[in-house]
C-alpha cells in the first residue's frame, strides 16, 4: 500500500512540475489525498527503492495517455483523474521527506482550446458538432435537423483543411475531404481539443503534421474503484421532435494490466419541427412569410464501439473497433417557397485501429499505429423536380504509421515518422446493381515522412518540423492525375519571460496543403484530373496568461488571445465552362484571412460547496476573395464568414446541483460571393439552459438533466434556406453501477 500512496504523491508532483523539467523534488511535504476515480487514467510503471524512513527514492517512468498529457493544467485538482493503473479509491495522508521524479516532459508550445470534465458535462450537446460551436475561430455548417450534415471550418480556410482525429487516428473521407461531425455522439467522449497549426507534440504520426487545423476527440478509458472489476452504465434521453436516445456502457478489468470496454447507442427522431420562413425581394419588400413544419428530417442511427487497453513494461497498447449505421432524411433547401423532401441517405461507417507505444531506452521511444476503415453511403433522390439518383459509394482505407522519438538531452528532442495510406472508391447504381459505367474507380497511395525537433531551455520552447507528402493516383479508366511530391515546413515558438506571472508569448508559421479529393478529380461532368493541391500559409502571434490559486475566492483565471493572417492559394473552386451552365473544378481562388481570437475564463469558489465558472470567447475574421480583379465580388467577404462571433458559458454548482447557461452569437454575413443587400444574412444567436443533479442513491450513481435549447425561440438559418429548430427540450437520466 505504501507503494501505491507514494506513486500518487510522485504523480502529483509530476503534474505540478510539468513544463519545468524532468526532475522534481520536495522535502518535508505533507498532504491529504482524497481521490475518486473519475477522468482520464495514467499508465505507470514504477520502481521503488526504500533505504530507510529518511531516504526514499522514487523513479517513475510515466507513459501518460495522450489525451491526459495534453490536458494537464498542473493543479492538485486533477489528481483524481489519473488513478486507474495504481488501484482504487484512496483517502489517506502520507508524509514523504524527499521525492525525485523522472518522466517524459510535455513541450506544449501552442495551448489548444479544450472542452473536458465538468465543462463538457455542463453543455447541451448531442454530437461533437454541437460542442465545437463553443470554440473560437470555428464556423459550423449546419444544414438543419437532427440528421442534417454538420461540418467544421477553422479560421475560414475550408473544411478540407481540418483534420479530425478519433482516439489518436484521423477520420478519413477521400471522397469529399469532409467529416460529418453530427454522426459522432458525445455519449462516450471525455475530451475535445482544437489545435491551430498542429499539435505541439512531435512524438506523433507524420500525417499529424499535415493539416492546417486539427480536432482531437478522446473517448473514455476504463477506470475502476477499489475492489471493483466491472462498471456498468445505462442512459436514456427523450426530447422534442420525437427524440429517443438510449445508451449503455460496460467496462471490465480482465487482469492487472488489461481492461476492456463496450459502448452502444441508439438514436431515433422524426425530426418534425415548426419554423418561420420569411424572405424578401431585392427592393426589401416581403416575398414570403409563413410558418411551416420541417419534413424529411428523421434519423434512425445505431453506434457500437469497443476497446481493449493494456499496459506493457515501459509502454501501453490499445485496440478500438467502431461501427455506425443510420438511415436519415436529408431536409432539402427551401427555395421560393418550394419544399424539397425526396432525398434519403443510408450510411455505414466501420473501422478497427490499433496503437502501441514503448519506452525502449531512456533516450529512445517508439510508437506504431494501424487502421482499416470501410465506409458505405447509399444516396437516393426521388424528387420529381430533380434528376433521379439512386447511387452508392464504397470507400476503403488502410493506414499504418511508425514514429520514433530521440532524446539526446533533457532539453532537446528529435522525431522521425513515416505513414502510409491507401484509399479506394467504388460507385454503383443501386437500381441496376451495376457499377457506374463512366466512373474511373480511383485508388490513391499516400506516403508521409516527417522530421521534427523540439527545444526547451531558458524559458524558450521551439518546435520545427518538415513533412514530405508523396501521392500516387491510379484509375482503371480515363485520364490519370499526375503524381505529387510536396514539402510543408512549420516553426512554432513560445517564450515565458516571467514564469511566476504565468505569462507566455507565442508565434508560429506553417505552410500546409490539401490534395484534391476524389470528387474534385473525378465527379461526373465537373471533375478535373489536372487539379493541383490547394496551399495555405499561416502566421500567428499570441499571448497566454494563466494563473491559479489554491486558496481564496478566485481559484483560476486564464486569458488567451491570438492575431493571425492566412493565405489560401490555388484554391479549388467550381467555375463555369462553355455554354448551358456547365461547370468544372479549377485552381483559381486566392483568399486572404485576417483574424483575432480571444478567450477568457474564471473559476470562483466563495464556499467549499459552491462554485461559479465563466468562459467567454470572441472571434473577428476578415476573409476576402482576391482572385480576379474583374469579378464583381473581388475583395468581398467570402460566403458565410461572419466578421464577429462569440460564445459564453456560465455555470454554478452547489453540492450535487448545477445550473448552466450557454450563449452562441454569429454576426452578420453574406450567403453568396457578392456582398450585396440581397445576399445579406442577419446575425443569429441562441440561449441554452440546463439543470443537473449528480449524486448517488445507495451504490448507484445517478445523473439527471433537464435542458432547454434556443430558450427564446429565435428563427434562424446557419445555412440559407435550411431553417433551424425553435425552442426545444431534452430530459436525460444516467445510472452508473
């Protein structure tokens, strides 16, 4: 037991000391630990040498799970999140004269935006897309309804430049380069992080260095109370528009070094909701003003995922399986008072992925990842006013990665990584059950090689990387695109002049690219196999101030602001060719983006049982099209990018109760390229409220939540002609055994 208590104490000091060095020492320290097993685990391998009571040496080789390593804030309040591998509930006191810790340091240069823990639980969210609305610099394209498509755009660079990672590996879509975040439930998610540029960790796969912005979604890992080997959770949620949602989670400890989990969820909704449709003519007179019910917005979805997690001497491994299946209606655009309702979609997304990491020596570490994914999409459009479509698309992806980390000195790290990815796409006509005769059946082989270095000394943190991308495209018929070889460098820098003040300055420059998608290259009639990659240049400077206090009313204050400038060149756009309104994809666009992101957060504890928290975020973006001086929209703001947007989160917790309020605002913008009054789109905002009771009845943990979304019932469109729901309600209950 003394070994367990000592490990907890060492870990606490490791957290407090992160960022200042590998070795942390203390003397004459006495502290009471009251730890509950909630949150992310840390996987530890420890070696204990006890000479006598006055001389205790502790060497800890800590392989902290990637999510937790990125989320460490360096406070004792996080100790409860790291107990799994060293066993159960602990409520004890321990005095230790001296401690020395040896571990892998986190060189986080650009602090990410993050939602986790209590903050994540406070928000009213069904999907990951709902959570991302609360990040600054982000635009969500939401096509309405529970089953509508939801994609993300970071700093106006385009959805194709965003990498979305699920438990460490990227979610792919070679067909159109976008990930529908509405399909990924929040039921099993513990941490969501957003990085501009790239993650400040050089020990990662080569592909991680490629995107202009990245989203990391980390799911729950098993953790057990002392004496327990199985956890069981059931949940139910009902709400407006016929929403029914049921979920279950089972976690089981298979041994001292291995555990497993399985999570399943079913979601159903008819999706019928009232909305107001109001449109004006060019002279601003009323063209339409009516109230109707949104149709064809139903969804029926099943998600099942499971994982196995293990500890190795000096490392860890995990395997994860995921399957999602749904049938949904696609609520079409409402144009000129005409309601489209003939589109249906069935999709199945499955993948299996594995990861292993090992500390081979004190100066060398290695990790490897593999993944196979299969995606099926069946799209039907039976609208009599449209071209009849009954097609299916089958994507396959295989991915492998090996990353190496070298630590010649405690202040200097080097990494070398190689990734390989294979993608293929097949298109069939479901009515005839035959492959499309004019489809090229493409295959893509992508090779990624990265080299990176990280330096930390004298308050300076420096990270530099270069990524080589070599892509081979092959087709079974028609013209074959050229092979591509590109290099994308990046430099990140931060400086903390006064560590005691918690103030740091940071900056980065990054050159990145995105390859043309299969749709860009091969889509019927408009695809162009001569397309070149789309490039982005990013420049960013920022200030980060974080201060925490163990006592007093104000416990934590943070403020972060960034000013940035981006250029998107060779932008892939649809362009008219010839007559009869025929279009093709070309490299034409040039966009300049200027912006400011600001985030402030405060935590106030007037009494031990009462806590207040608040978080404010603001974004300014000026994103203009400078492609062709002859265009009428030359120098105009690009569509759907608001100049001003922001969000606010406020919460109050008293014993087992919490009251939470959230607000989202998106300012005025234009829905077409020309910034004229006819294309003007008004600002929209929503207020959400929730009341939560989180407690226990005997041995059963219960969490009850009542939510009110769009409290004031505002009529608004995120995307023009795709109306969003008015006031709606949700009630949920979760029981943990």
